[in-house]
C-alpha cells in the first residue's frame, strides 16, 4: 500500500493562491474606497470652512461699506487662506421683489388680503368695524374713524420702509469648487444678507 507524500500538491497550492489573491483584491478595493471617501470628506470639510469664512468676511464688509447699487460678481481662489486649489464664484444680486405698502403690511400682519392676493388694503384694515354690546342689542363702530387720513400717512411710511429694505437686502450665491481626482467637486450656498448702509463707491 502506497502512502501519500506529506505536504501540499501543486494543485492545492495554486487553489490556495487563487483564493488568497481574490481576498487581497477585495480588501484592497475596500481600503481604496475608504481612503477616497476619507479624502473627499476632508476636502469637503475644508471647502465648507472656507465658504463660511468667506460669507462672514462678506457680511463684515457689507456692514462696514454697504451694498453697491448694482449686482456684483467676483471669482478667485482661497490662496491667501493656504488653499489655492479651492476656487470660488460669488454673485451678489439685488432681489427682484415688490415691497410696496400693501405687500409689506401683509408680511407684518400675516394677512393674505382679498381672494388670496397676498396684499392687504390699509384703509379697509383700519376701517374694520367692531361690535359693542348694548342694552337693546349691538351696534358697530369703526376702529379708527379718520381711517383714510391715517392710511395715507401710514402708506407713505411703509413705502419708505420698503424702499430701505430693498436697498439693504441682497441675495448672495457662493459656489465653491475643488479638484477631486479626474473631475471637479463643488457645492453652492444661497443666502440673504442685510446691511442698511448703502455704498457709493464703484
């Protein structure tokens, strides 16, 4: 009776090597994906911090100098912050909105106006009637008898406030981008800034 020689046959070694190589390939792909995700997360965190710093710097500048009376654009890199590979594009846009007396009043009071128009008529609001309980029934009185005169004064004041709000409000769109391997990653931030000092320099 012949005895099997000790050790592994060539076929067993080849099968073991094939299994080992497959496992190592799977592990390397997992590690590579984890490293890519870690790198991308680090780049995103840096870009987010740079964007926050840029917006804070913009707010400080607008509080000091005010807005220009036109739309502004700017683009560049964060080289001064030590990240020349990160780019930004900035747009400061005057809002295209209507802030007349009726619209502003509807915002302040939360009223929707007639037929859901979104505006409130000041004179009709001041002329609302309230009931009074009496001995023989109820009577109605207006809240403000000289409502048309008062409405005219308030409309002028609200018009001035609306114009000042439009001058001091801007929509800011900041896009930050950076290279990520063979392609470019980016994100955009849209916010509104308020500053009541109007700049005059170009």
